[in-house]
């Protein structure tokens, strides 16, 4: 986006990418469908930004979510709005998003230099020298948009942090954001089980509830992932003890759930408890709930004690696990932390330390929830850096 908006008939723009094609992370985004932005009111975006939301005011208001949609629509990409106001290409293909960016870059005659990693950036008489396998090349302005450190096979391997720290920029702590968690219990046999309409609760070491998220989650080989777990991941850190709890029936309070079980057990008096519960929970969760409440699933329902029924209610409402660690940065959707935004002018994206150097996208210490917000941050900051470069030329 930076290269597109920095280019006009008077400027010459070079876009370097270490990959053989542009937009490799966009390609895998949104499970291959690319959630390009969100169509909620732009003022609602700020609640979705986890770090340094104030830094984003100028860029998001100068290139809003509507501008993102308009940009793609005007350049031939039809879009659609899905649950949570998330905007996707109508084709469900992230490759179509990349095709649009490529098409506009070519139309605007941006020089796209692929397979070329920038190894170093340094100043020589107010010009920037970029070192790559092409040798040393001089430029008046540089926009660094090298992304974060997650999914390094897409090209964002964290090199931007090195390039910019060498130029005097400070990098805040880099951590995985929007990432799954590992737990201490062995739940391998449930890997792949997906739960819908559950509450995922996070408790701190004092057993205080610090977060609750409703929606969909997934059991993995080592713990949990899926939308509500990713969204909750910002509440964990690897230094403290946390417990998590899954409420399998969040819409029913304990009394109502007990009545629901009583009704079910009334119908299935002579059946095994295991069978009766399968009308209330998916089979894998019947097994887990029975295991956690230490009740024999073969018990005939009419022999079940009241105390056991109440224990089942409690377990269904509060399946507890011990947090072990966050999954690594390489598996995170975003990198939290990055270039300290105090060192960047939010109205232009220009470095406050080095004139004519611009820093954009995930490289900055700004990150947001899932829902199209992270790409919008990249598009908006990229746009602002591009137009700011041009403004300086005028
Ligand atoms: C699995 C996954 C799914 C996601 N889905 C979504 C989604 O649906 N919606 C959403 O909003 N966000 C999503 N995100 C987050 C979003 O993709 C990123 O936040 C966004 O791509 C960041 O854009 P960027 O331009 O800052 O960096 P990137 O997209 O990472 O681009 C950086 C580019 O710089 C190049 N590069 C790096 N270093 C060098 C160097 N030294 N020399 C030359 N080139 C270099 C890389 O090759 C890369 O092409 C997802 C992320 C992941 C990992």
C-alpha cells in the first residue's frame, strides 16, 4: 500500500521483497480467504486495538475501513460482509486480494524487485543506502514495512527490527499475539474437537476471573486454539500461573442446567449415564465431563445420586485446566510489541529519529484483535507513509 500511494508521475518507487512473490502473508490470511477489513464504524476500531490505539487515529481516519473497501472494489475486487462485520473478497480467495495489489503496482509503474532481501540500511550524506544482493543502492526516502515475526516462512522474519535498531530505534518486548495456548493436562485424544457456543474463562494465580470470551474454540495436541482462545491470549504470560475454565453450557445457569439434566434423565431412566448425556453434550465432551467428575458412564441413570448429578452440572459449567504456556511467536497471528511508537510521528509515519525514514504495519508496536483489524492497520499506516512521502515532494 505504501508503494502504491508513494508513486506518482514525478516519483520513482522501488518495492523490495525477499520472496519470489509479494503478499505471502496475505495469501495465508483469513484461512486463505483474507479478511481485508471490518465494516464496523471506524470509531469502533479503536476498541479492537490492543496496544497504542491513540497512535492509530491519524492513519485510520485518513484511510478508513471504507477507504480500504473502496480501494479494492474500484480495482476490481468484489467484497462481501460476514459475521462480525468482517469483510472478505466475494471469491473467498486471498490470492484475488494480492492480484489487485499487484495490478495497481504494475499500473502505477512501481519497480517490483523480488527475491531481494534488504540486508542493511545506512545513511550516506542524507541519502539512504540499501544493501542487498544487487549491491548498494541510494534512495531519498525509505518506508520499512517488513512485518512482524510470526509465520516466518511468509518472509516476515523480524529483520526489520534489526535494520531499525541499527538505525537507533528502540524495540519493545516482542511476544506472540492472537495465539493458542498449551495446558498442563494431557488432552491429546481430544485434538481436533471443536466446541461452539462455549465460554472460555481465564483466571489469574489468585483465582480471580480476568477474562471471559464466548464463541468457538478448538482442542489441539497440547491445549487450545480457535477464535475465542486467540482473542483471550493477550491475558496470559509465560511467567505466571493461570487456570482456564470452559463452560460448555453458558446459556444455562446451574439451576436451569440441573433441570435440563433431570428432564433428560427422566426420559432415559434405564439407559447408561453416558448415553443419556449424549443428548446434552457432544460425545467427546461426555467422555471428558465423566472423566473430570470421576463418575462411571455405565451407571444406570435411575441409580445416579443427586450429589453426582450436581457434580455433573458443576463440571459442565466449569471444566478447569492449568495453563502451561503460550504457543511460540512463529505460530502467532500477530507479533505484539515492535518499534516504539513514541519514536514515530503518527501523523506521517515518519521516524522522529531519522528524517525521511518511515515505519509501517505490524513492525510497529500496534496490534489488534482478529476481525480484519490487523490488515487495516497495515493498509492505513502504509497509505499514510506513502502519501506523506509524496507530500514532501510537492
Ligand atoms: C495465519 C495468519 C492469518 C491472518 N489473517 C488475517 C486476516 O484475515 N485479517 C487481518 O486483518 N489480519 C490477518 N493476519 C495478520 C496480518 O496478515 C498481518 O498483520 C499483516 O499482513 C501485516 O502486514 P505488514 O505489511 O506489516 O507485514 P507482512 O504482511 O508480514 O509483509 C512484510 C513483507 O516484508 C517482506 N520482508 C521482510 N523482511 C524483508 C527484508 N529484509 N527485505 C525484503 N523484504 C522483506 C516479507 O517478505 C513480507 O512480504 C493474519 C496473520 C497470520 C499469520
